[in-house]
C-alpha cells in the first residue's frame, strides 16, 4: 500500500480563507484582536510568533506582540496579563512557551482569563476538555491534528490511537481529544519500554517526540494513519519524527513534514481567536462550529 498524503498546507489555507471571508463582513473598527506575550530571546519562539502575527494580519485579525526581557519578574508579567484580561479590545491572549526557567509557567498561564485563553492551556479550559465540553478552547496543534484526521473521513471510534509524547501542549490534550472521539488511547513517552512493540499495534499513530526519522516502517502495521508533529532541523533541512519515505509505503494516510500538521497549528489558533471574539460579541458562552466538542 502507498499512503494518501494528507495536505495540511491546503487544509490550513482553506481554513484561513474561511476566516478571512467571515472577518471581512465585520465592521472595520470591530475586528478580533490577539495579544501575544513573548518573553526572552529564544530564536525559535521569535520565528513562531512572527509567523503567527503575519498570518493573523493576513486574515484580518489584529495582533499585538508584547516583547519582554527575560529578566522580567513574575509580578510584572502577571500585571501585564491582568491588563490584557481587562482590555475589552483584546479577545485572545497567548503566552509563547517556553518561558525563562526563572518564571513559574503554571502561575503565569493560570492568570489568563479563560474566555481569552485561545491556546487552551489554562487549568479551566483543560478541565472543560477533560469533561468533553464544547465551550473548551482546544490547543492549536492537537486541534489541527484532529481536523486533518477527520478530513480522511475514517471513522475514529474504537480505533487504537498511540501518541508519542506527553507534553501539556501536545501529547496530553491530543490524548483527551482522541478519547473524546471514542478512540482507545495509549500515551507513550521517552521512558516507555518496547516502544516499537506498542506503535505496531496503532491504527492511528501521532508522534510528537522531536527525534528525526525515528519511526521506521518496522514500527507500524499495514494501513496505519500517521500524524507527524515532529519538526527537527538537521543540516538546514526539516525532518519529522517519521521516516516518511519508508513508512508511506505501509500507511493508509500520512502527513508530510513540512506541509502536514505544521500549517494547521496557526490556522487553528486563529480560528480559536475568531471564536473568542464571537463569544465576547454576543456576551454569552455558547457552542461555535469550530470549537464544538464534536469538532464538526
Ligand atoms: N510553544 C510551542 N507551541 C506553542 C503553542 O502552541 N502555544 C504557545 N503559546 N507556545 C508554544
């Protein structure tokens, strides 16, 4: 079998086109606004934030980037978040991770108003997601993976999903989303023993471990759906966690790197921001198409 390639670039472009069309109908003085807090000078984070801002502006979302020195204290950072929480023009607030080690990430993330938490990282939205509540904001990367999985039209119910990685940003929310879709879910991580034996039992394999081309064709069964979240630069070239050339000969569907999951991440963040705007606009939390629990 040779896999069908899941085209994340086109899916992301379509999602952004839809958002742009909806936002263009709004009055020009009342557009969604995203605030991005960036602390320190982590090079990758600066690139990610620049891309988020560029894409936001391209669909008509205002984007304020607040760049802060890594020497900023926790209290100063908390007051900036408080100001943004109170600012009625701001619909979405994200704090780019990782934060400098001197800052308590949990304390900072927890300070974000849950109705503006478009990354879905606050304990409040995490809890709503555990309860499979449709008003939860879902973290952009796992949401993008789910949208791409759904684009295959494969019935997810009862399938064995194996996730490699247990981070708060990707692995854990991904496991909750797939569980909410009635998958049987296994979460593996860097200390898991006999990893290839586990991945060989996967109907759906989602990898976010950052080990370039670690997953070989002997690690998967025929017909597996492979979602590769890894992005690692080796000698100037970008690789995923999956040995694409090998595994595509065995999988039914596979995401390429680049051009798979990556482009969907920013598109889903912008979709969450638009939903936060709508929610503020009508002054009541309710189910919107794009962050409904059923993720239709
Ligand atoms: N760092 C890596 N991924 C993410 C993300 O999705 N959101 C934020 N805020 N920081 C990140």
